[in-house]
C-alpha cells in the first residue's frame, strides 16, 4: 500500500471542481486518507517547490500557487504515486491525454489544476510538509 500527496491547485479550487477531482481518485481505487483546504504563504510555496528555484518559471509558479487556496490530500492505495500521475495527465494540458484531470480541468502549464508527488521518496517528504502523522487515517 502506497501513499502520495495531491494538491488541487488554485485554478481548480476557483472553478469549484474539488469534488469532481477527488471523485476521480476514488473511482480509480485510491482512498483519501486525509484532506484540507489551505492558503499557502509565499514562504510555504517557495519551500515546497525549492527543487525548481533555479528555473525560469519559479517566480510565476510561486505566485500562482499563492493566488488562492489549495486542497491538499494524501491518497492511499496500490501504486498510488504512479496511479495519481496517470490520472493527472501531462504537465502541459495541451499534451495531456483525453480524460485526464489536466486535459479536462487545466488551462495552461501554470494553471494546470493538480500537483502529484513524482516519486515515493518525494511523496513522503511532501506528505510530511503538510500533515502530521496523527492527521492521516
Ligand atoms: P509536474 O510534476 O507535472 O507538476 O511538473 P514539474 O514538477 O516538472 O513542474 C512543477 C510545476 O511547475 C508544474 O506543474 C507547472 O505548473 C510548472 N511548470 C513546469 N514546467 C514549466 C514551464 O516550462 N513553464 C511554466 N510556466 N511552468 C512550468
């Protein structure tokens, strides 16, 4: 059984599709082990995306991620990390396969609806960034 971190980004929260996105996870056999809506601070977003700090899009990414509340969840299930990445679709919604979350709900590479951990090692780091063990069931 694996756990991975999902973030429903500010664009999707603003579009009122939180329930639709969580339903996709559940319909694919993943379980929402915990979830909460939070407003990230600039420091939160910079720390969360620290691996990208040298990239040209870092400032845009941080300002987008703090532009409104996000919904962070821990997803649990068999192959949860890879399954979530498959459900999300490609980073750029223009390249995302039809029926994926980004194909259906994302507008651009910045406003691309969801984040998902890209390795089990990062999943553990990202889950611990947002949640205490006693919040995950
Ligand atoms: P992900 O794992 O599919 O979310 O993609 P990455 O970890 O590579 O990038 C993190 C986030 O940075 C993406 O979800 C995008 O929102 C943003 N991003 C990545 N590449 C680019 C880019 O070339 N331009 C812009 N503007 N944003 C990008």
